């Protein structure tokens, strides 16, 4: 990667982080359009530009979310019972999206997802 692109990405990241912290908005709201503009200006393949910008934003969200989760856990502010139930549906949702993309019958996904959802609802009702 060329040094000018690295410097531009670092400057953009610093500006987005500062703006997000100052204004209280999600950095991705600013990062994706600016990164799309930058990648277009640097002549990246047009079919990949938006995907690269969104993927970069999602990777940033993943790391900041994990950092936030760890900090809140240290303060005892994470309700893991709710998180486990919410987390049970995410692998099923991911599998469903993959099956949609691969044009595989999605009936099997619902056989996995519905029992997880039902189990979580029953646990929440009992507690």
C-alpha cells in the first residue's frame, strides 16, 4: 500500500473518531461515505469500493464493541442471561443469510432458529 493512502486513512480515522466522540454519532455514518470517496479517488475496482468501506466500518464496530463489552463487564453492568439468549439467535441468522446467498433451501435454518428462540422466550418467562 502506498504511504499517501496510509496517511489519508489514518487522518480520516482520527477525524472520524474525534467527530464521533465530540458529536456522539456513529463513526460509520461518516466513515463509509468518506472512505468510498477516497477509494474511488485512488482508482480501486468500482465493484469492491462500497464493500471495502462497509467491511472496514464493520470491523471497527466489532473491535469497539468488544472493548465496550469488556469495560461494562468489569463494572458489572452486563446482563449475561439476556446476552446468551440474544446470542443464541445470531448463529441461526447468519446461517439463514448464508443459505439465502447459496440458494439452499432455508427450511433447515428455521428448524434450528425456532427452537433457540422458543427456549429463550420460555427462560425469560420463567425468570
